């Protein structure tokens, strides 16, 4: 191992702490949950999510909450505790409308998107919004539909392939939302495949018809951070036709690619954390308005909860019980996964991005100043295969004075405190007094790791 360290490639990283690059708006990257069962978040997960300081959290309003069991009858007994648990994270909620009351959709068919009575549907939507946006002040964004381009395969009972049909569904659904809560942000279509014409056709239709559209949304499960960045840039280009009133861009579900194998060992590998961090930095660079990592807590599916609105509940059983994706920041048993700490690190970095870069494209760098410290995130990730590195970090324009260096790392060592939900430092040292504002240090960056370094003012 000694010789291994000495023979590693040495990547140069350059940071200028006095060259601001804009605000570090960490809050734009949040979390999502739901679509699997109607269980509220357990308290450990609520508290863990709360530590991430989310401003928004996206969820599904699915039929398994059974809040409209009969004509004119509302039962909030399942949905209330679910929504309350989400709100206890400190976030307002993005509510995704993905339910089909059997009294309005008596035939189970994903291709049937128009309810038996549009008027009654609008009454249901009005009461839903009044309860969770007005009376309980939980939901501020309403997303109309989920992955309608693939229907049940996307966790949604609606298959709406044509933009004109989706616009009709969107219009008769948004009307009661805005009547109940005029301050709501409304949008969609939460598309599964960005390449499906539905997204851009819907954008163009809204622009041409003057239809209110506060945000557009799409999903992406992909290992390549550049793919995440590319879609943001393409959406931004298409939305430019709105001028200064451009709708917000929300990636309401995203994560790494679906693996052909599902075992717990894969779920605990640091590569998932590295892929998450690399994608976060790529989406930030592209100027995304909001992202919602899917998802905060893994769960099991109870097939009987889908029988009233799914023709093939086994789709969900395969996805979550037999070959589960294991994307959660917390596992089914509430254990912490490595990617949770990417968000813990990212949230605490500071307020101002500063100039930073590396001479190796496999090392992605984010440097942020705030209060009395400089924070640096180093992500060692290659889509095909990563390799170990040493990073030599050169910093200019540090404030003079005594400094303390702390290094944290998400890697195979799993150096975290499960109970306190905190990373543990793998290096800590005082640096003495810096007088000229320049400093360099070296740090080990294993393959598929995220390294977090702080240089903090120390007591005199």
C-alpha cells in the first residue's frame, strides 16, 4: 500500500478564494419521495432529511391514500399523517397528482385519462388543494401527472402520449388548483423520457396558447453527469421563447442508471455517492432551478394498495420488492446510504462559489467560501472506470491567520456516525499562521469517492 500511494497520478487543483463565481444556492438541489406505499416517513428519516435543510420536497399523491372513496366523500386519515411527516422535514411540498378515484375512473385502464365527470374531478382537486395548500399550508407546487409518456411503468396510472391531450388534462386540472390557491406554482409533465416529443410539444403549445406554465419537469436516471447537464441546457434553450417569464426547470426525479443487479452491497458502494455528487455539480453548472433526488427512503410495495387503479400491480412488485432499485438516502431499515452525506456536505459549504478547477477531468471541484472558512468538494468519478488519485490543491487569496484543516471522505471506509448522521474526519490538523494568502496541501482521492475539505479560521 505504501508504494501504491507513492505511484498514484497527481492531479493539480487550483482555487482562488477571492474570485467569486456567484451564490452557492445549495437549496436548489433537494429530495423526493413516494409512489411506493402510503407509510409516512419514520422519525429517523424525518430528522435525517431535516438536517439537509430542504426548502422543497417532491412527492406523489397516489390513489392508495384513498381520500375520495365515494361521491362527495373525503377521507384524509391516510394522507394527513403522510403529508405531515414530509412537512416536518422543514420543506414545503411539491405535490404530484397521480391518483384515480374508482368512482371517477370505474375502468382500470392507463389510457383513460379523462374522468367520468370533469366537474366532479375539479371538485376533488379543489378540496385537495384547499386542504394541503390553504388549511395546512404544506404544498406550494402542484405537478400535474407523472411520467404520462410511459403510464403504469412510470408509477403513474395515466398514459397520455399526445401533447394536445395532456394540455387538456392539464387545463381542467389546473383551474381548480388556482381557484383554491392562486399563489400555487403549477406545471408538468414530469416526463420519463426527455426525448419523447411530449415535453417540447407541450412547451410550445403553452407558449402559443398563452397557457399559464410556472414550471416544466422531467426525470433522468443516468450515470453520466454530462447527460444531466445536457438536458438542462436543452430545456433552457427551448424555454427561451418565453423571454423574461421563462418557466422554472424542475428535475423532479433523478438518480443513477438502473442496475441489472440489485444487491445490498451495490447500494452501499461509494460510487453511488460519487455519481450523485458529480451530477449535482453538473446540474448546478447548467443553471437548473430545482432537482429532487429520488428518493429519501426505500420501501416495500404492498400490491393490494395498487389493485384499485393499476391493471398490472406486479410492475411495482418487481421494481421494489424483487429487484429493488435501492436508490434511497436511507434503506428500508432506515440505514444510511453513502449518498446521504453528499447532501450533508453540500448544504454546509457556505454561500459564495469561488473559482476552482482541476487539470484532470475525472476530478470535479466545487469551492465555496462562507463565514470563516473555505470548503472544497473533490469528486473522483469516471463513468466507465475511476482510478485512485492524489490531489495537490493550490489555494490563492486566503485570509491571513491561523487555520485548521479538516478532511472528510465518502469511500469504502464508511467513516460516519450512524446515530448522529455525521461524517467523521479522516484528517485534522492545525496549520499555523498563513501570512501571504497562499496555501497548498495534498489529499488522497480514491476511485469513486467524494472528499470534503474545510480550511477554517482557528482560535489565536
